[in-house]
């Protein structure tokens, strides 16, 4: 049985950029979780949060392998 590790937020951005980074991490075998508070709130009947703030989480144990991908992604996607 795989041990469940603590989730850490590694990136916040638009839904499009989060999906792009998620794909890059999946290419090296790292699973991630997307949290879209705005979309979840609307689906639950609430309005709140920032429409463009989508968060990406990975397990803490994957952070060391993911860090170079994250740094490269952020440096290439600065506005």
C-alpha cells in the first residue's frame, strides 16, 4: 500500500497554466491535484473567490523531483 503524503501547493494561476504544468509533471510520473475554489463555489451555489486563482498541489515526497520542472515553468510563464 502506498503511503499518503502531505499535499503542498506548488503553483497558483489561471486554469490554462495550471493544466499545462500538470501535464508536464505527469510526463515525469508525478500526479497532482487541481483545486479551483471559484468553480467549486459556483457548483455548490456560492459565489466567492477569484475567478483566475486555480491551485495545483503535489505530494511532498514528489517535490524534489518536481522542483526543476516547476522553476522552469514559472520562469517561462511570467507575465
